[in-house]
């Protein structure tokens, strides 16, 4: 007597080896009765009782029909009644299981999930859950990590592949499809450099980096809120760091070139120190006084030039604007506001505003 081994089936995978995550396969559902009666006479002794709650479940065994993982099995239970309830008193687990069972029927019978015709609805009505025994459908299988390290990971149904999905027809024909992992590590998002004034810092404290001049010798960065010589700060500002409390010279790019003190000195000296680049010639066209719109345009240009001068003195113009820190923006705003104060003070003095006027008292002191 001899044994012909040529017609033997391929050997099965080692016990405990999982089906790869995201595998597409055609599977068969088999119910393992648990001895608990269901809601219909056809489901007598079909369900299984939960060991931790009042839930009743349908214990299912899934077998891969064909493909590289043929005859591989995995198991999954679906809640049919009991368990956690929603605000309407309905079982949350049953609502989830009901959606899965409908998808299984649609996949097995080739029903369009959007088909609500009477014929399609009739095919989705089951006399009992026992009628799901032996149904074959297309599915994507996942690997569910164990919640307790003492247990092994398990295969589960990730989702039922419906007829309106491109993989359905190929799966039902037994073709092999590239897996789409469910628990794949997340893709690294493209790194986006946050603007300097939004960058996170340690301990929740935002520390502004001061601009430095690129010179041969190491240059200590100046404070962002200097005190103008002989005057007060323009706005209430936080006290600078201890090592940045010395005043800056007038030529420094972050030192405001206009201030309340400069306006007072201009008034005492009898005339403003006009800048040949941005100061108006004192009048509009035809030596007439400027209109409000002309004055607004002139002040806007002067403030913009101050910001441009600050940026030019700061250097690093090749860097994107997102590299500006919050301190840089504050310094630009201080320069622009200071220039407006000087120009407005000179205008008030030229127009001989009454000393009792609150605007004149605010600007000229």
C-alpha cells in the first residue's frame, strides 16, 4: 500500500499567527450557539450571554474562503441585546451590530447600499439571525491590539466591503488585492515652521528673541522696549530683562527716533528738526494747507518708511516674514507710532493750536 500526497492541501499557517492587518478576503460566517434564546423562535439557544453584563451576543466564526490565507479562522462577537443604552433606552451595541449585519447581507447579495426599492428591502428582512449561517461576503480584516498585555492580539472585521466599493468585485472573484492596513502608524505631517510670535516655549512663557547684528564681534542684543533719553516710555510696557536695562544710543535700529521728549525739545527750540526724506514741505499743492486725506497719506508713508528703515538696519532681509518674533513686531510698531507722534506734534505747533486744547496738551506737554 502507498500514500499519494500529491493531492494534499497546502499546510496551514502556524497556530496563533495573525492574518496581516488590512487584508481583503472573502469570508464565510459560521455561528457558534451559546445556549441563550434570541428574540425569535428561530434563534432558540443561538445567543451567548456576556460574563460581565446583561448583554446577549452572537458568537461568530469567520473562515477565509480562498486566497493566500484560505482556511484561516478568526472569531468575533456581536451584541444583539442589552449592554449600554442610549438616551432612548436602546442598546448601543445592537445598533452597531445591526449596521454590520445589513452590510454583510448587501455584500453577499450584491445589493447597492443606496437601493431602497421594495425588492432590496425584502431581501434585508431576516426571520432570525440564524439565517446568517453560512453567508459569504467580502471583508477587510484588521489586527486589534489586546487591551491587556497578558492576552494576544486578535483578528477582527474592520469593515464589510460593499458592492459600490472598487475592491468588492475582485474579492468575490477570489483575486488577491493589496492590503490597506487599519492600524498603520500615522503618516508624519509635513513640518510647518510656525511664525516666531506663535512658536511654543518652555513652561508656557513666550520668550522673544532679539535681533542681532551680524558683525565680526559678538553683539549683545538690545532690549525691545528702550527708554528714550530724557523721556518716558510711549506705552505701558513690561520691564525689560535685567541685563537689558541700559539705554540705547540714537543710532540703534530699535531705538525709537521720535518720542514725547523729542516733541518737547522741538517745541522749546522754536522749530522742528525736519527729516529731508519723509517730512512734508509744509503744505499741499500750491502751498495750501494739507487736506485731512493728504495728511493721512503722508503720515502713513512716513510710518511705513520708519518700518522699512528698522528692517534695513535689522538685516536678515532674505529670511521669510514668519521669522519675525513678537518683539520684532512690537519694535516696528513703536517706531511707527513714535514717528506719528513727532509729525502730529509739529503739525499742532505749525497751526498754533490753543494751549488749552487737550490734543495739544497730550502731544506737546
